[in-house]
């Protein structure tokens, strides 16, 4: 029988850091410009797919880059930085290619319908929004917001991965890495869906009024991730 | 903009409680039957695990149908990914800690996380869907049964660790056979798709429960065939029977779905061949 209380007491720092990682993912999702189905028809600002798909794409890339760095070094800073940058590159490429499609394919200028002036470039937005749409394309503020959001997501994901892998146990290394990765992916999906319910499926970035709702999702993610982190640490620590 | 759903309760011909019983009992019976009969009869009995997973998939699809009918605002796929995300966490925990009771522990703990997420969604995120809590419990539980069932049918066992005697591996466990090899990713997507896709494909004002669930059976059968292909390279499980039964179930599911499409549609007509170049000019 596994000594559950002992494992939780020994690895309490890991549980806290995994929970913190989940909270970072939840916050990061609020910053990524998710347009959902309307954006796929160029009728809303953001990338034309759901939160989960965007977060999963960025998060899994972050895990791959973090895992690659983990292969070379044990330094937490380098592993986490590698995961962060991997996720940022992934979302930046996704947004850039999406932008090409909106500009050259659909033929609409990137414009936000939520603010009159872009908070970063100060360009006028409302004149360029087509009638009957909620903006289109990915304006500069949304792009920068998305890169920051993916960075937070990648940071959170690679922290979960790193702290799962620093739990002491008797598993063969290959099994340990496999289990830690799939566990991190599971947590990533849970923490990507919770904020997406909070924002109702679409958000433009930090300038969107919906962004102010983020404390609710952060709290929800905190509770859900804490529970899952205890289960993960007990399962892996008891092996 | 809310994607899908009429903003109200869904009409159901089969009461949800019957489907819950079908999913839980059918799923667990299938998984345990596979586990014991593989030992007693032979590796080819591993197909029972996939049948258990199909029970879980149909249950999950029915629960997704009920909750997504209120309009989640994010599209239906998110809830399927949430189900499998919770399911994979609970399954790792349940199988690692539970031993022979692993599938039950996984189901219980998946329901527990589902309960917490459901309460948070309604109380903190103010989603205001009356059946959210019950549905999240059901969806998470169905995700766990799907993962355990498909893993059992791939490996012939749900024991988590390799059985080692005198330094030799006697039988491979789920940890090294499904998780380390990466087949868990196949389960994740095939199982998640089977739970989320049926309602996503059928949603609309003319959505009918039996048509949606028939599509769930068809998607579950595809997951079963894939599990059979994986099982064919594992010693503990045999793939041929899993693939054959999977193909038969797929045919039943697909023809049943197509019959119901023809029943519910105003008319089904063929488009004929494309007009030739001369006809167009």
C-alpha cells in the first residue's frame, strides 16, 4: 500500500509548483486571440479555431522543446525557458500564417471591433471593421497579446513537466518520461478548457473587455489543478 | 456567439439514467471480463475491453449531447477534450494505485474531478447550465472508462506495471505498453473524437438521440479497430478478433446511422456525375 500522506508531505513543493503551472496556463489562454468559428469565416478578430486547439498546439510544442532541453541539462531555468520560447514560436507562426490568409486570401484588413484605437500602435480600428462583423484578422495588439499568452502557457506547461519529473520514484526512466508527459498533456487540456468557458469561446487579447474576467478562471484552475496535482504526485511518487 | 445548441434541455427517447447504467455497468463488466478471460481463455478475449470502451463512449456521447444542447459558447470539441484530459489523469492515478480495483478507482476519481470542475463552472464561471455538474461527472467518468477499456484491449490487461520475475518481463503493463510507447495519444484522440464528434456532427434543431448515439457506436467501432491493430503487435492481447468485431460493429453503426439520416431528412438525392466539359460550354 502506498504511503499517501508521506508522499504528499515529501513532494508538497512539487504539488504547489504544478498547481502554479496550471494557473499560468489558465491565465495564458486569456491572452491568446481565439476567434472560434466566426473567425474561421473572417467575422471575428483572432485565429479561426477554438481555445483548446490553439492552447494544445502551443502547449504540446512547449512540452517537446522542454523535453528536448531536459535531455541535455537538469537546470530548471533552461528547461522552462526552452518550453516558453517553443510555445511562443508556435503561436506566432500560427498567427502569422493565419494573418496571410486573412489579408491575401479573404482580403480583409486586420481590425479589432472591441477598441477604437489599437492600444499598441494607436492606429484607428473601427473604420476598418466590415459591417456585420466583429472585426477580422489579427491586429498588432492581439498578436503581441497572443505571443505573451503562449509564453505563459509554455512556461506553465514546462513547469508542470519539470516538477513531475523531479519526483523521486523507482520507475524506469523511459516509463517515467512517458507518464509525466501524458499527465502534463491531460492537465494542459483541463486548464485550456476552463478559461475557454470563462471567455465564452472568443477573446481578442488583453484589450478585450472579457479579459477582466480572468480571476474567476484562474481560481477555478487553481482548485481543479491542485486536486489533479495531488493525484499525479501520489501516483508517480508511489511507483 | 454560441456554437450549437438550442438553449434548452434535449428531448430524449432513452432516459439518461438508463444510459448511465449502460455505460458504467457495461464498461466495467467489459473491462473486468477482458482481464479475467484473457488469463483463463486466451489473449483473443481482449476484444471485451474495447466493447466496454464502446459502452463508455456511448454514455459520454449521450452526456455531451445533453449538456452541449444548452450552448457552451465554445463549440462541442472542448468538452470532449476535457473529458479525456480528466480521464487520463484519473486513469494514471487509478491504475497505478488501485491494483485489481484500478478501473473502479479511476472511474471514482474521474467523477470526483468532474464534480469539482462542474461545480466551478457553474458557481465560479457562472455558466448557468442546470445539468452542468451531473454532466461533467458523467463525461469525466465516460472518458476514464474509454481510456481504461481501450488500454485493456490493447494490452490484454489493465495492470499498470510490468510483471518481472528473475529479471525477465513476463507480461507488459499499461505503463510501458500504452503510455511509454505513445499509444495513449491514439487513445486520447480516437476516444475523445468518439465522445465529442457524434453531437458535433448532428447538432441542430432536428437532432435525434438515436441518430447521435448510433454515430457514437460507429466512432467507437473505429477506435476498437485501431485498438485491435495495436493489440496485434502485443503478446498479451490478440488483435484479429478485435478488428473483426470492430468492423462488424462499424458496419452496424454506419448503416444504422445512414438509415436514420434518411429517416430524418426531407429527401436524400444523389448529385449525379459532374457535367462534362462540352455540357458546360
